[in-house]
C-alpha cells in the first residue's frame, strides 16, 4: 500500500470515528449526507444490518430514527440513490 493510500484511509477512518462520536451525543442522523463508507458506518453504528459494499448515495432521508436503525437491513452490493424515501 502506498503512503498516499494509507494517509487517505487513515483520514477516512478518523472522520468516521468523529462523526459517529458526534452522532452518539446528538442522536442518529435523519439525513445521511456523507460518502458511501461513512453512511454505511453510521448506519451500522446505530444498529442497522448493512451488507458488504453498499452504495448509499446522499442525501438519504430516514424517518422515525429516534431509537436508531435497528429495523433497517441493507443487503450486499445494494445501491440506494439519494432523494429516496
């Protein structure tokens, strides 16, 4: 792995950790507006079952998320486009 790829991966993981920590304080987001990896990480952090390699295009509005995403299941290789309700 090149140094550039390693730095990019480290930065992405740091941003994911910061966003998950922020949303643990303020509650689960009702609108997912980040890139694929961060959206999937946020969903997993709040209880959703997300398969491998999902493409979750922003913005994605989710309703009734006060208690998390425990009832949400997204399969492997699924594509969810933004502006889907």
